[in-house]
């Protein structure tokens, strides 16, 4: 079955997909060159940073972070070993585990953001004027909202 996909939409998808991965790969290379953790670490730490009390249930972190459940479990183990987060049992329900961002985690998040933010500026924003940026944001917000109704929008940076 051939999808009924207009050429303009297919081209927009291809351009978005390729540019997204190229920018992410460039930022990952910048982070590696600076001796910093990956964007996956940033994503999990940032979600905790945004959360009330800088803490989420493991299930909430899994929903917000863009990782598989097994990938998130491995990442949480690494973040805990580095003392960037702590695990706490929920007082109301012993089966529930809270993940809480530590001050060391906030410091690491800020160090990553310095390189990440500069990478966004260099590899992405430098190629768009303000009107382009607003149009891209508007278009991608429609897609995100359609797939995740009722979720909060991320705030940029730390």
C-alpha cells in the first residue's frame, strides 16, 4: 500500500530528519571533544531540573526523557554512580521509586549546556533567520502537540 503523501510533505520530513540527526551528531562530537557526557544524559538531567522539587517518579522520567525503558534504567544507574541523581523510595508506595537531581547533577547539566547551547547556535541557529526559526517552531509544535496532547512544552536551556 502506497501512502498518500504529498511531495512537499515528504521533502519537509526528509529535510527535518537529516538536519536533526546531523545537528545532534555535531553537538555530540562537541560534547565528546569537551570531555562531557552525551545528550542522553542532558535530556534526563534536564527533565529532572524542570520537575517540581527536581524529582520525578521513574515512570514519569521514562515518559519525559526520550529513551526506551531499558535505556533509561541503564542511564539512571550511570547517573546514580556519578552522584548526579539519587534514588528515593516513595513514602506512600514502596513499589515506586523517585529519582532526584543532586547539586552535582545541576552543575553537570550546566556544564553540558554551555557546549550544547553553543552547538545549537553554531550548527542550527546560524542557518535560520528569526522568521525561519518561528516557522519551524510553529510547524513542529503542531506535530508534537498532535502526538502528545496535554504535555508541557520544554523550556530551552538551563
